[in-house]
């Protein structure tokens, strides 16, 4: 059964996103890891920087959603999840989806900070981004693998 964006009730609903959503989300995480790497090196890995950064970045990512929702036309029809437009509908998900996205970003910031504590060089950056690339694309990999059914 096709669900609309505002009808999302389970994590598995995220598996219905168009490929463009996964590309955008993954790009966002990879950029955040890259910026975290620079911040880590700039501050020499000082732990007091981690929490403000890990709270600031998800908040910064949610801010456009809040602003776009204020401008939303009342009564506008919601598209099916698989038919959403990446640019026009990204602020129209069920609210819990943004909490999951913010938590995901928080995780990648903290995880990458930990990795950079082990290796703050380019190898640590590339390894973290490689892991993030594979993990954030898991729902997309599942879609194309014949042993999984949606």
C-alpha cells in the first residue's frame, strides 16, 4: 500500500524514498564528516568542542525545515513517499523523520570524532566517509538486491 509523506509511521517507510533522497542525505552526512574532520584538527581534538558541534549541526539542518513549514500552503496535497520531489517536498515528512535524521547526524559526528582520535589524517577521514557511504545507502542497496522484498 502506498503511503504519503505525512503518513510515515515506521522506519521501513524510509525505504520507499526516491534515490535522490538517499543521495542528498548521504552527501549531507559526508559533508558533515568532512567539516567535523576540519574542526577536530583545528581544535586539536579538544573534547569540549564535540558536544556543541554535535548539537549545532543537526539543529542547523532542521532550521530550513521549520522555515519552509511556516510558508507551507494549508491543504496542499502530500505526494506518495516514492513520488516525492527532493527539493519541493523535503520539509513535508512526518516530524519524527527529522528526529531520526538529527540523531543520525549526531551519531556520525560523534563516531567520526572518535575515529579522528585514532587517526586524524586523511586515511581516518576517508575511512569514516567510506563507512558512512555504505551505511547510509543500506536501504538503497536493499532495494536492488533480489533477496529483499519491499
